[in-house]
C-alpha cells in the first residue's frame, strides 16, 4: 500500500452517442450525446461525488469533453489532450459496421475477428501501436506533473481498451472490439511515487 505520493487516475469512457446507438464507427469524427448518454453521465457524477478531483482531462473530441464537463459541473478547467483522442479509423469513420463489412469485407473480418491480420494502411487508419503509444504519452504527462491526488480522464472505447490491455500485459493484437468498456463506465489506476501499482 502506498502511504505517500499516491495518485489515482479515473479513466472514464464518454457517454452514449447517436453513432454508438447506430453502430457507426466514430474514431476522430464526432456525434452528439444521446438523452440516455447524458442521464448516464449524471448518474456517474452522483456515484463519483465523493471524489475530489484535482485535475480533469478529456480528449479533444466533443463527446468526451461534454462528458467531462457534466462530470466536472463547472468545478474545473478541463484540459483537452489529443493524446486521449480515439484511434483514427480512416476510411471507416462515420460508417455503420454492417456497411464496413459490405465495402471492406476482408479488413472488417480481420479487424473484428482476427486482428493480427488487420492492416490499418489499407483503410488509411492509425495503427494500433501508434494509438497506444500516444495514449501512454498522455498518461505519462499527467503522472509527471501531478504526484498525488485524484485525476479524471475522459476518453474512448477502443483506445482505453488498448491501454488497459497494455497495463494487463496483453499484446495490441489481443484487442477485441466486442469487449470494450461500456459507455460511462470507469477504471481507476493508482500510481505510487510515479509508478503504477498493480
């Protein structure tokens, strides 16, 4: 147990959006939060009301920033970091998953069911490795600047899954899009003197 210099980072996935509901790939494009999404964020705010956050971060994308704004309720200046943006899905962004399977059958099958054979270059997308690397850099920025207290980070399903797999010593090719965090769910990581506690 860490008795000094403990930093707790709360990683939250944004609230449900219109494109989540429509099963569209968002990536670095955006769509508005749904009424359910907003209600779920408000519930989460109640659940986290006992936590006093020292800093609040979100990705640059509207859905994450709006989620962070509701959770913060005007108590913090939200810092938007591009490092916490969702993985860029290239040509797939804005498309329904069923449409992706129709237009890109091979890469869709690989990405969703056999990811080790997925080739991001074929759809002009960001690689899994690059997405993970930039997210980790964002987390390191926080850990370097703040040694103690509580931090809120609002980000996205795929990039968070990549990061948690990394924390859990899994390979990037163990990413499973069917096993992402639910919208507005969260996971807390604790750092002691700048080092992750496992």
